[in-house]
C-alpha cells in the first residue's frame, strides 16, 4: 500500500495504491487522522490505484467520513475500481459516500 | 508145650545179654546225647536179634518158631540202619546231609519188614518155611524170596558204608582217638569178619546166624572205646565243630593232668606253638614258659573238685585273661579230668577301666559346660547339677541346690508348664522336644533357657530325668532385634527403587523386591526358589549370575552386566552384591541391580562424541594439543605430530610442551601459559617459534584456552597455525576466493551492524553507529540516513557520518521529497537507485548544487523498508567519484538498510510501548523482530508442489531459521532449515549471519550439471567463513540445505548435523530419513561435507524440523518426543497443508499455555500427485502478513476450479474477512497458530474450509449492521461477518476438535456451463 497526498485548491488529495485490508487500513487511518488533526478536512481519496478492499477499508472510509463531516468537511472518493465498488454496494456505503469520476471533479465538488 | 533145647542157644543168650547190658549202660550215663541213643538202639537191636533167635530155637512149635523168626528179623532190620547212623555221628561224615534224611532211612527196613510179615500171602520175602530136624530139635529153615536179597543187599550197603566211614576217620584222626581207636578198629572189623565167615565159611548145620555174637564183640569194643575214652562226652564232632573254633581257649586234662584236648585258641593264649600236645602233662606245658599254663597247673595241684575262677593279667602287654576250671567227675565222685577255659578279657577290662575314667571325665566336662545340666528324681528333686547350673541360677555351691525341688528354679508363670512337661516325660519315657522356658535365679532374675530333658531309665522304668539348659536370653533378644531388622529390611526392599534379590547359600532366590519385579518382569512367586541363572542369564553373560554369587559369597563386589528380562529383552545393570547375614550367620548374598541402560547409552554417546571429536581434530589442518598444568602433552592431533616431524601420536604424548618450543620462544610461551593458568582466560593469538624433531625452527600462531574443571584450570588446549603455510595458501587463493572473502568481510561488518542495532534502543545512537559502520564497510565519503517526516513530504537527515572528519555534517537537515526525483523513485519503487553522476543526472537535479560543492558524482540511495513500507533512505556517495557500485555492494547495503529499517520500526514501536514493557522483554522483542525480519515474506509458488512452513517463537530469542527461495534465473529451489546453537540475542545474530551467508553464497548460476558442486561450495564457504572469522565465538549451526529441481523431483542436499528430515510417501508411510552427511556447520574450517540425493515421486512429502519441536514441553515438563512426531505425521495426507496444520494443532495441544524455551520450526513440501492435483489447499501462520497470500489463494483456487470471476471474488473477500477475524480475535493474546484453507467443488457447489486452532468465538455474536442507515448512524464493526453471510449461500462454524475450529463457506454455482467460458 502506498499513500501520497497533495494539496489542490485547498483540498487534500490522498492517493492510495494497492489493497486495503486489515494490515494496511490502520496506516491509512493514521495518515488521514494526521491531516484532520492539521485541519485538512476537505479530503479526496484517489482510489484509482486501489484494486481491492475488505471491510477493513470500509471502516477507514466510515471513520474518515464521520471525522470530516463532524468538522464540516468531507471525505470523497474518485476512481473506484469494480471490486471496490462491489464491496461498497454490499455494505450500503454507496449511499453515504460521495463519488466522483476523477480527482478534478472531486476537488471541484468542494468549491 | 514143651521147650526144646538147642546146642547153640548159649551163643545166642550171651551176646543178647551183653548187648542188652551195654544198651542199658549207655542209657544210664549221666550225659546223654543223640549218639548215645543211636548206640543204645544198635545194642538193643542186636540184643533183640540174639534173644528172639534164642527163643525161636527153643520153641518146638513151628508156628511159634515162625513168630519168633519174625521178631528176630525185627532186630536184624534195625541193626544196619543204626550202625550206619552211629558211624555218621561218630565220624561226622555227611553229618548234615544224613541228619536231614535220617527218618527216611528207616523207610526201606520198615517196608521190607512189612513184606516179611506178609510173606505168606505173596512169598516175596520168604518163599517157604522148611522144618529141619537137627539133633532132636526142630529148626526152621527159611527159603528166601527176592525181597530177602534186597534186604540183605541194602543192609550190607549200610554196614559197609559205616565201616568205611569209621575206617577213614580212624586213619585220619587216629591220634585223636588215642587208645580207643584200637577198640573202634576191633568193633569195625568184627562184623566184617563174622559176616564173611557166615557167608563164605562153612558153619555147622543149624548153626544160627553168628552175627549177634560178632556184634557183641563190636558192641564191647565200641563201648570200651567210647566210654573208656569218654568219646561220647567229648565227641569228636563237637571237638571239630565247636571246640576248635571257640574263641575261648579250651584245655581238657584227665585225672592225671595229662592233656586230652586243647584247642587253637588255648594254644595261642598259652603262647604255645601249634603242634599236638595229646598226652603231654600240664606241668610240662607250664615249664614251657607259659604263665597261664603254670597258673592252671598250680590251680590243679591240690586236685580240687570245685570249679575255680581266676584272672591273670599281663601288664606289659595290657592283656588280661580269665581262667575257669571245671571239674569233671563221674557219678561216684571220682575225678576224671578238668575242663580249663581261658578267656581273653583284656578289652572288657580296658572298657571297664575306661568307663570309670569316662564317668570322671563326664563330670569334669559337665562342669566346664556353659550350659546347665541337672539330674532329678521323679519327684523333681535335684540329684545332680553341674557347675553351670549352680552358677547360672546365682548359687555358689552344690550344697545350695542339692535336694532342692526343680520348681524352686522355675519362674512362677512357668511352673504349670514345667509340671506338664515332666509329666509327659514320665508317661512317654521319651526325651522331650527342646522347649524354651523361663528360669528363676536366686535373686529373682528370669532367664530364658532352651531345655532338653530326657528320662533316666532303669530297664523299663523311668527313675529320674536329666536335662540340659542353654541360656538363650541373648538369642531371644537377638531374635527380637532381628525381627525388627527384618521389618526394616522388608520396608527397604519394598520401597527401594533399586532391584534387590536375596539368595541363600544354595544360590536359590528367597526374596525379590517390587523393583526387581519391575526391572526384570518376574513376579516374586516366579522368582522364588530359582537361581538367578535360570532367570537372568543372557547370551553375553551365560552363567554370570551364579558365578557372581560364587564370587560374592564371601565378599562384596560390583559388576556391570547385560541381563535378560522375562520378555527376552536385555537390560544393562550395575550389580552390587554383598554377603547377607541373618542372626550373625551367613545366609546368602544380597544383590542390587541398578538399571544403567540410560547411563551406558549416555556414556556410549559421550565416547562416540569424543572419538568423533578426536577424528575431527585429526582432520584439521592446524595442530591441536592439550596439556596439563605441568606442560605435559596429554593430547595431540595428527597435524601436531606430523608438523613437528614425529611419526606417531604416542611419540608426542607425555612429553613436555617445552620440547616443541624454540629456545628463543620458551620464555614468552612460558609466561603466557602462566597467565592462562592464573587467569583462566583465553589468550590472544600470539606468534612463537616452534621446534621440529630435527631441530629446525618454524614460526606459528598459537591460540590457547584453558581446560577448566569447575573454576579450576587443569590444563590448556591450543591450536597452532603455521603462519608460513597460511601465507602460501593465501597467495594461492583465486580471485573468486578473494571476492568471496570480500563479501564475507562485508557480512562480518553486517554482524557488527546487527550487534549495534540490537545493543541500543536509542534510534539516534543506532543510526549514528550504522552510518559509521557503513563508512567503514563501503568506499564511501559519507553515509546519511533520512527518515520521512510524518507528512511524508520531507526526508529528515537523522544520522550522518563522514569519512573525512572535517566534512560538514548535514545532520538535522530536511530535504523535500517533492522534486527530489531520485528519492521519490527510491521511496515509491522501494528499490535502490544508483546514480553515476549526481551533478548531471536529472534525477538528482534538486541536489545538484550540493553535489557540485562536495564533488559528489557516484551515489547510491537505498530505501529503508519496514513492514512493507518505505520509511526513509540512506544516501551513500562514493569516495572515488568514478566508483561504480557493484551488485554485491548494493545488495549488502540493502540488507543493512532492512535491518536499520527494522530498528527504526522497533524504536518507534518501543517509543509507543516503552512504559508498558520492561527492559528484558524489550530486548527479547527486539531480538524477535530481528529474527522475524529474516524469514521469507512469502513462499515461492512452484507448479506441482506445495510448500508450507511454520515458526513458533520461543519466549527467549533463539537461533532457528528456515528459508525457501528460488535461485536466480532458475526454478531450482532451496529449502533450508537450521538451528544455531545456544539461545539469546547472540544466537539470533548468528542466525542472521548464517542466513545472510547462505543467501549471499547462493547468488550463483545453478543448473543440473553443477548443482552438486555448487551446493557443496555454499556449505563449505559458509562453514569456513564462520569457523575462520568467528571461531572464537564457538558458534555453529545444525543445517539442512536442500536444492530441489521441481521439474524432476530430484533434490540434492547437505545435512550438517541437523535432525534428519522425514520423507513420507503418498500413503503416509515414513520411507526415509535424510541422515547427516557432515558435521554441524561452523565448528572447524575445512570440514568434510557430502552431497546426497533423493528423488521425490508424486505424492512424496518432506518434513524438516528443529529440536524445539521434539523437545516442546507441556505443563508437566514432558517432551513432545520424536516418536510422537513420527506417529502424528504417519498418515495419508491430501496436502502438505493439512499435515502441517494437524501436526501443529497436536503440538499446540501438547504445549498448552506453556511458554517454550526453544523455537519450533517446521518446513515441509510435497510433490503433488499431478500438476492440477484436485485439492487446493494452503496453510500459513496466523499473521496478518499472510492475509494477502490467503485471499489470493482462495481466489485463484476458485478460478482454477472454473468459477466465474465474481464468484471467485466472493471467495476472496469471504476468506479475507474470516481470516482477519481469526487472526485478530482467535489468536488474541496467544502465539499465532496455523490457518489452513482448502477449496473444492462438488455437486455444483464450491466450498472453502478454513480451520484454525485459536479461540472459539461465535461469528453470530456480531451485530448485523444496518446498511440502510445514515452515515452518522453507521457503526464501525460487524461488516466483515455480514459480508461473508451475504456472499455465501451457506456458512457453518463449529468446533470440530478440542482445539480446532472450522468455518465452512459454501456457494451454489448458478450457471455451471458458463463457468467453463
């Protein structure tokens, strides 16, 4: 799992690559928490490099959504791959997440 | 009737009267014998003959004449038989035989007489009776019939037989008969003459039978002979049969004291020569110097008529004689002679004297007896008591007990008892059985006496009692004591763990204890009465058991033997035997058997080890020796004596080490040895000159260490390395070897890094040290370690060290990642970047200025990777700007970087957990981290093969490791399992070193042709490196290294002293063990290793393990054991995963909560039955790290089984969720076990079975999430299990074994046909 981030127009774009599971999820959570702690609450997660997630990944997402929205921010996704989409559907997360076709659209959604 | 006269009448009447008179005289004799009766009968017969004939003659009537003729014949018939009988009795001829048929002799004459009387009827005896007139008288003339002649013949036979007997007797014994013999001769001859005259002469007509007349002559002659010579009183027969044989001397003298008879006994006693003394006078005998004869002669001087008795003693010869003289007189009182008897009474006399002496002695003896002796009368009054009796009862003199009643000396309680005893004695008159009895002494003390009482008999009457009393007080007390001791012995025997046996003197077993029964398998009853030989003799000790007992009947002995058990098995025993006493008497012997099988085995092992060591030492290139504290050589290996020019070890042993030291080195060597002895510490290697046998000198390097016994230095051992030899061989080393050494040196440095890392937890310190090490390892100008900042935007230089101390440090500087292309590449790609020219390369443009300032061109940037994440970089610019970092350098740097990363990771972990962990636990944790970082992250996937491993960490850091990797550009796969000796951080570091060396030396090209050679090189190089560079640490590893060619199934392997891996076939039978092909690796340089081969056919397994497996202990300290291991795996397995899973479950059941002191490492692989073996299975240690492998397995197994991608994804996700749950909750707070996954498709249904041996938890406990809820209502947990249920058609979860849980995930395949597409 690789995580990068960059700031685009006041929005923090977090680029994830690899699989999200019980091993990698805590690091992602930690990474996101660090941003939230610094006040970066407008978050976009680029999931185009994420080919797989288990329920552990969903907990990361739910945690991020709750933390950011509680601070009037949000956590939005782009680039969702089919296997990840299946999991989102399965869990009903499709309903509570905001998804965008690409990073630019997601960033733009904050403005 | 008128009687007629006959002229011959007078010749009949006179003999008749004479004969009748003789007969009467005989009968009137005072001493009558049978002979007398026969003689009388003969005389009466003759007399009847004569008288009846006379009456016949005077009877005129013919009838009466015939009657008297018959009577006459009665006399005639009696005479021959009686004559014959008398002859027999007088001569003794045929005496015994005749006596038996005597009455039958009378039968012929009786029958003949019957015929005579009845002659008128048959005329067989007399045919007719003629009457003859002779001178006026009538005489009867008999006409004889045949029976008459029979009678006559018979009569003559008897008469002549009698005459012959008498004649022979007379001729042979003439002298004995004396003058009487003449009478006998006349008596004998008379009938012969008379009869001859009657028969052959011419008697006048009518002359009667003259026989009676002649017979009268015989009778008179006999009577004279017999009575004149007293023949009938002193019968020759008696003389012969009795007198001559008498032991009593018999001497008969007549009235004139002339010797009549003397027997040989008398001659001997009189001391006279054996000759005839008939007629000699007694006084003549006396003159012949015979005291006895003289005594007898004197006794008869007065011609006494009384019997006399006297005794004559001859003191010189100790002989005594009784002389008894009997007077022989006739009825008128006239003396006819004396019978003198001599009896030798010497012995009787001596016996009498002896008796007197014996009685005196007896009393004396009785008085010296320690036992009491008494005699008492029937009333119990003491009539005799010996000194002991008096003394034992506390009295001082005989008078004190004399006349006292026995009961006075009896304990009150025993009075009745003793009364009964004596009663019994007098009733039975038999000695009593010995009985114990309490006696009372004068002062009232009681002592116990064993008493024997017997009656004193007088004929049939018991007139008293005598008894012997033995004081057995001491014995009885001793017996009590013995009983006590016996109890002690019994309890000893019963409770002793040592087998014991007691044999009696005949070597029969009398007692065996339970330990004996247990050791040899014989019960007490079975062993009883047998000899040890029968029970225990074995082929190697055929009759030892009894021989041993013979040896030890008298003394103690200790032996070691091999004996046989009841079941035939042999057991080594140590035997200690000792004579065994009961009540002070030797009873037999006691043998102890100690089972020393274990000890012998240990000793044998030790010996084997020692001989192996000795052999190993001989194969060394260097000289090795051991010496005692005096410097005397006690051991030397082959190189030692060969090097010094000797021809055998024996030549060197016992010599002083000084002899092998050159004079100029003696002092320094001596001082060093002294230091060694005083400090007991290993000496630094030092050079010295040594001396050959021929006096030449060489230079060598010596390493000496002390030989310790406890803390005492008892000697020294050392190795001597010929330096010149080393220089020569060093020169001969090839370039390849140089390269290897370089790499080895690098790895040595690596060890230092590892040591540094492990020694400190301060991250800054660690990294600073590492930088220093890096600068010394590589030809670099400096080393800088940069860690990503938390926002991952910068690299903070946390450690820096420069080769040139004047170089400016960049410590603390934060380099931005953005724009730093080289660093980004390193971090993102997680790989090393090497830049040849940092000043011009676009990737380093952001630091081009700094590079120019510093003159940096060639630079290597290595990523720091921890748990799969890049956390920083190490930058290393080369000292030589043109330097090209080699592949080796890069790999080494990467290896170091991985350790640094682990250390950083640890330090960060440590920072988090510092407060919770104590220092010791931290150290262990670090060690484990180091260790676990060196296990392969994933196992190679090889088509047609299954591989599974498991590692169970010990509480302490240990030195186990395993490795599975494929050689570069090859499918050849290495399987390594090893155990570094010892435990602790040191062992862990060596494990790292071993592992690194093996990996480094495995960087080679391998193919079918060189695999054997290359494998050997890997092992030999590793061995030599460790032994040469780390020999002082004495670390080594048991190591199995196999190189498998998956295409052919052929594996080459070296087993360096490791537990032999097990090979199973597809049926689960153990078909082979891969035994060691060389020693443990790293002990000594240049050891011999051999490469062996094994070919795996389809379905074959290999299982390698470390001793932590078999030594795993349960709560009771009991080991798992190799037997159990073999038993657990010997079964047909569908996959290597199920085997490893089940084995691990069993192991963990055994271990329970027990913390292990040694790592447990298992490595196994299996050749599948076919490339697409029906079973899809995997087994991995329950770490999150394995999660990716596990879910990928589920997916690929599903795809391979023809499932659609979405179905395969369902299994992948479900497997992930279940495994995550198990790993996170099932093994929470416990050592991770194994997770086993199997996948199969049957009846249009796909099934994934997941097993674990963790805690049981119910997946249904999780609350079902509400997936319809709004975001703020959603909860974090519960989704995983929810997914599983959603994705699968059927989910079951249960506990199938005490410790094994099982998830079964099933999914119905909806469109089977499309699956194929």
